[in-house]
C-alpha cells in the first residue's frame, strides 16, 4: 500500500510536465520566434512578420494553437488587419 499518495501524484504530475508539456511548449516557441516573410492577403505584398512566440507556446501547451502577429512591416498603416496572413503558417 502506498503510504504517501500525494507525493506519488505530485511526482506523476511533474513527470507529465517535463515529458509532455515542456517539449510541446518549447517546440512551439522556437518555431515561431523568428521573423518570417508572408504575403499579405489584403495588400498582395510581402511583409516581414513577427509572431507572438510566447502566446503560441502557451496555447500549444493548452492544445489550442493561437497565433497572433506581434509586429509587421506593413504596420502602422495596416495595424487593424484581420491577420489572415497567419493561415500561411498552418
């Protein structure tokens, strides 16, 4: 019989974090942290886009990938865009 079930549960949770959540989070962060060139669907021009890598990483850990543009070379003129260029990354 297990004498300290809470310690066992905490250990299992820690192993889950280390072997499942951490790799998924880090992979998403390193994938989206670099600037990339995308075609703006509204302007039909190439834009240099920076993705919010922290948001992408956290949302990947929660299994709900949410990508947001953090900076774009077409901003501030097009700062209110719908960020449809992100569909090119899927």
